């Protein structure tokens, strides 16, 4: 099935990894999912050479609009700001709508559908159209966890962001022992800006979860 290869978009894969491949139930708290996906949306633009991360914030490197509508929207928001903002600020801003935005993009690509709630007080849920396609992102992250196969920036960023938002235990179920050490080594191969973005995503998730507990 051609769709097993995915859409090629980082946030799409991370969304599927963060939800059960059959029921669509999230493995994480909504805030963690949102921040992880916000990081993935920024990482998509960084991998495409559209933005870069510097000390003074997120900077547009290429104003040419991406073909993807959601990526186009995110780039447009960065361009519309007269001042540069730190990645942390963009993570918090994009996290508010990231889950819904990415879910709708996956629906348009044929990976998700929305089901009606059985009980009136429950919200509708996005569920995968095909369980195998929804599970496939885990296999795309495996090369970054020490399994055989070439490690691309895409798979490394996917694994790094997944761990950053709290999906480390899920990754470890499908990876060799000592995943943390392997992943740390792979992260060193990434562009410093991407490494910084992943680190800031993890810090934002940790801060959000700590605030929730308090």
C-alpha cells in the first residue's frame, strides 16, 4: 500500500505516533501533544530550508511559500511578525491549534477520519483509516534508535521530537536496548538549530506537565 510510506511530513508522523493506531486515543496529555506537534511544524520548515533558529529567535531563510497549506500558513505567521520571537514563544503559540491543524491535514491525505461520539457529552474523535498506516511512523523512526538502516535527518528529528514530548517509552517497545544512548548519538548528527529546537520542545513539555501537576 503506497500510503504505508506516509505523507513525508514530520508532524503527520508524530501525530500518528502519539495516538493509538486503531482507536485514535492519545498516549499523552493534550498539552504535550500540542507542543510536540508545534515543534514538528517548525522542524518541517527547518528541514525544508524555510526557517532557521538563531540566538535571537526564529528567522525566515526562504520566503518561497511551501506547497503544503499548513506549512505555508506557519511560514506566513512567522513572516507577518515585525520582531523575531524565540522558538519557545512559537512553540507555545502554535501548540494551541497544532493537534487540530495536523489532524485535518491527515484527513485530507486520507489517513484520519472523524467519528461521532457515542455519548452526547463526549467530543468527536479522529481515528485512523488504516491501522498499519497509522503504526508505520514507528518503523520510520527505528533507524534513529540503533536498528539497521540509514539514519536520515527526517527519522532522527522524528525520534528526537517523539522522545521530547514523552513518547520515549513507546519508542523503546520497538527499539534495541539502550535506546537513549543511541538516540543521543544520532542527535549529534543533526543541524545545531534542529537540536536546539528539540531541546526547547522537551523543556516546554516538561514545564507544561510540571504546571499541570501543581
